[in-house]
C-alpha cells in the first residue's frame, strides 16, 4: 500500500518521485526552458557583400531566391574586413540584390536559415535624372531611359538604363519628347520608375 497513491501503480509512483526530484534540483525547469526556445539564436545578425546577383521575388507569396554572402567584420571606426566566411542567404524582397552590394543578414530562429533584411527595399535613392533613349509620345505608356544622375538618401541604383512609366493624363499620357530629352523619374518600388517631370517640347 505504501507504494500506491490514489490508484497509481508502484512504477508510476516512482516516476512521479523522480520528476519531483528533478524539479527540485532545477533539472526539469532547465529542460522545459530549452524546449521552449528556438533551436537557433533568434536575433543573430551578420552583414556582408553579395558574391553575385540575387533576384528579388516576382510577386507576393512567391518563392524567394538565395545566394552567397561574404561575411565581413568591422571595428568601432567602421573599418571592414572580409572574414573568409560565406553564408547562403534568402532574398524575400522584391528588390534584386546586386553583386558586391552590402546587405544585413538576420538568422531565422526556427530553421537557422539566413534572411536578407527587408530594410533594403526602402533605402535606394528616390530621384533620378533620365535621358530618353527613344522617342516618347503621349500615347507611350513606358519607355527606355538612361540614368544620368541620382539624388536623395539611400544606396544608388546600379542599372544604367531603366524602363520608365509615363504619367497618366486625363487622355493618354503626360510626357513626350525626342531621343535625348531629359526628365526626372521617381523610384516607386522594385524596378518601377515613374516619370514625374520632363523638358518642354
């Protein structure tokens, strides 16, 4: 009878005693704490340069692309050094990562995979002076233009020729001009450039 408690068998009582002893020794609390934590540090951060172009996602919810990042260290003075370590990272952004571009990496706590921080989506220079590389009419919705200058905070766009979208008017589009005319485009998102000012024709 001494080995029985509320209908439990002797084996079950011994197991309960073992669990109570583990709890009192702190072993069980430590084990439970570890179980609740992700297997990888949730806030690990690295930074480095892309070894090659990493495409952006083509649409919301689409499969991300991955690439190799050379990891750098840096000092309090901002001096950077290639550590020789390479990490595979995933780009969930709509913005393409270009070769040698600085990126911040964040480690996913559950899988241990490295993800390129989405802050890169919002840090490109917003204003671009463009030159038409083809004739534009008020019936042209989009056209090729050369990048002449870039202004504003953020990293520079690496493309030298972009597709620019004409501003919609009440009928057709606003801007027109011959090859070589200048204008200003604003960066929208991903690779979208909206024409907002042009030379009078």
